[in-house]
C-alpha cells in the first residue's frame, strides 16, 4: 500500500527537509516516527527539498507499507510521536502505487512573506522577512511579469544549484499587499535552488527603488547570478501546495 502525506511544519529548528546524519531534519523526524509506529524502517519521499529555516503548509510525501492502515488512527499516532518537533500531518490518504510525491507533481506553489513595517516583528520573528522601507507593489508586479514563461533563470540560480539546466517555466508570480505584509506567490512545476528567494531579493530592490523595472530586466537578461540581488532570508518562504 502507498500512502500520501500532506504536512505542515515550522522550518526554524531544522536543517531542511532532507535527512542528514546527526542533524535534525523534517524527513528524519517523520521517518523516526514511522519506524516506531510501524515497527520497521520506512523510507519517506518528499515532493521537494525545503532548505534550513523554510516553512511548509502543504508539503507532500509518500511512503509504502505492507499492510492496510487506519489512516485517521495513523495520523493521530504519528503526530503524537513527532512532538515536540513542529511537524504536523494534516492528512493521510491511500493512493495508487504509481503515485510519486516528487515525480507525479505538475505544479508547486510557494509563498514569500515580507513584513513591510517601520519596526521589526515580535510575534512573526523567524516567519517573515522584515523590510522597513516602503515597497511599491505595483512596480514589483510590473517587474515580476517579465519572469512568467520559459526562460534561462541563471540570474536567480544559486551558485551550488545541481539542476542540469537553468531553463525553467514559471507559470505564475504575483504580489499582493496583505495588511502590513507584502506576499509574493510563485507557481511552477519545479524550481532552481534558491530561485524563489532570489526572486524576492530582486523584487524588493524594485519595490524600494534601488532598481528600476529596466534595471531588473537587465539583470534578468544577463543570465548571470553576479548581476542579481541578495538572496532573501529563508524564514520568509513557505511551501504552500503541490498539484498532481
């Protein structure tokens, strides 16, 4: 039997999704709970590898089990076993054996949260990027439209990205002001390493007036990471959902 998990987690204490020996990871916490519950070592495959400090509201993973589980009971038990680590299984579903959390994905959506206030956050510390200069969301949206479609995204690709090609297709990117925050929502089938955070860094340059839209376009078309802006902090990024 193959089971699909939808997960929520606070990425603050973790080195990221992927397990590494001797370090706290989301995958490691989940596999430890499964080993206790199923009484055997069980591998978990995630839909995407979030970095250290990145959060998730809709990460998806799957695992195989040689027996039929009561999914509701398993959800309660696994959530209890993972405490006090900030990981929660929101849903467990039985799926066909050809379902794959990573390779069956058609679209992934990320949210980047910027708190645009004079003073830094108290309650949102570690969950937003604080930018104290006023952001021009209209200008940011104008620049972001240039990114939609199939392009060479080398300017927004981390130096240590392991993807074979910098060419990706961006389905959607949009900015919206939500109370005191600016939200950047991005959707594509797959992303380069740090691509969304590098988008955010460059778009904030436009929002505060450091770059014009023309400057943003020039940096983008240069296809050169050294022409880009800073990489926005991990704590503002959220893995929101996966479409299959």
